[in-house]
C-alpha cells in the first residue's frame, strides 16, 4: 500500500494505532485482564520489542514510558522527561491523557494515575519488552493491589502480523536500505577505510529519512565473518560485506549484501550462487503453516548438496533469519525454534555462510509471508556486486 501525502500517512497511523489497542483489548478480555501496562524503554534496539511505542506511536527520549490501557476507558501515557511533554502530546493524538514526569518519579506517577482513574485494584498484565530495568519490573507490585501477570505474548503475538502502518514504514525502510547500498556501490573505492564506507552509507540513509541504523561493514580477501567497521583500508580483490539495517518509525529492516572490490572471480560467483539458491529455496518453502525448522532445512539443502553441510550447523551457523519488529521478535528462522509461519509476518531471511573456498559471504532479503511463500520486499534481490 503506497501512502504519499502527509495527511494520508497521519490518518493511516491514527487508524492503525486505534485498531492495535482495540485488538489488544479483545485479547485482554479473553485473558481475563482488566488493565494492560505496556512499558517502553528508551534503549531502542531491534533485539527487543517496545510495547509502549507500539501502542502509543511515540518514540520516547527518556528512560521510561508506559501506556496504561484499561479494558474500558481512555488510555493514559506516563512518560519521561518533563521537558519532552509537548512533543509527546503532539505525537500522541490518539491517547486521551499524557502525563510527563522525571525518571526518579516514574513509578510514583504511574501510581498516582492508577489511583486517580480507579485502576489500581484491576487485574493487570505487564508487557515490558526485553529492556525493562529490574527496578521497574519489581516496582509494578508496589503500584498495583495484585501481582501483575506477564502480558508479553498478548502484545507480541498480535504485533508479529504487520498492520498497514507497520508495512508502510517497513517499505520506506527497505527503500532507504536499497538506495543506500546502490550509493555505496557508486562511491566506495579501494583506499577507503571500512569506517569511511560505513560512515558515508550512514549519512546517506539518515538524509533519506532513516531514524536509526544497525550496521556491520567489513572487508577482507577471505572473510571469516562480518563485523563492525575498522580502520582497515579496502584493497583490490577484497570481498566487502554489509549488514544494513535502517529503521523508520521503529520498524527495522535488513538487507545483507556482498560486493567484490574489482571483478568477481568465477569461483566467487559459483559459491555465491549456492547461497542464492539456498535463499530462494527457503523463500519458496516459507508458506503459512510451515514450521521454521522446515525453512532452515530448505535453505541448508543446496549448501549441503554442494559439499558444505558441516558449515550449515553450529558453530558456523546459528540462524537463517529473524524478525526485527517494533512489537514482536518472532519469528526467528533457526533450527532450535518452534515458530510456525503466519501470513503477514515480516523478517529478514539470510543464508549468510562461511565457505572455505571463498570465505564468508552474505545473501539476505527482507521478506513477507504470503500464500505463495516468502516474497522479497526489495525491488531487486542481492547479487555478487562489483565496486570500482
């Protein structure tokens, strides 16, 4: 779904936020909960969900934020710091009440709001994501009359199926990642240090609208893995690896790319084609109802058939993909996971692989699960590219 105008984007965002809270209330009712506390940490990361941001649409700058969502009545947002109140109030047009406080008074302010709205005695659940401080996790018992239940899956099970707003932001992030990589191919040259390549890419994507970016970028004549950029200078014949992960409105996406400084050799092209075959086999297998273990097996088969089965298993391989959603970290495409794919899931699928003949290479796309398998969200799937 393409959303062009600012007015249309605002309307879509508002509509989806309201639907998210309505859907959460239905899940609360089914679970026997009367109140949900959706917490958000300011330590934004694609490794952990942020329930507060997911249900409010507000990216906080402070350490703490919570959406107090009663089964009946308007939601309440408690956020820090006080000086960010105006931005919170402008952003949270779908929240009935926004209350700003300081970090040290966060829990006491939550307590005041629960008392003022008659919510302290309600049967409550807490969704805290993966970055909730111990002091906050323990503190919920002091502001509620009854120990709260865990409501992590109540939010994450819903959020793993992307809604229209989430998909809109995801597609914007994909476009930024692709344009950034194309810019890298045009500008990077032998003699550049790795950190310059990464810095130029970061700057370009920020100018394109990325609000965040997780990035690994490294090069070698024979890579053992991909890592954060260093001072190493690019040389002719290097294989440059890029794990490029920009975010728009908290929705991270990832593309995994490999480029040779100079012209790829026939051997490099041959080995990269094995990874590409694994990726395409995994995408074909990834229809709704498929266990992720079956997708792992489909990805690994072309690589194993080429004689590299040893390298498709730990310690050489841990995962073949994962979600990076704002509200859910499922699914992870790994042999030790029991997830079953559902229509509308979005994640990166990447048979990144060490091959003894050529070294580590990367091959990965953001995909969405459809009735016909995993479809790439990129305009062009990755290939073994050439720089300079």
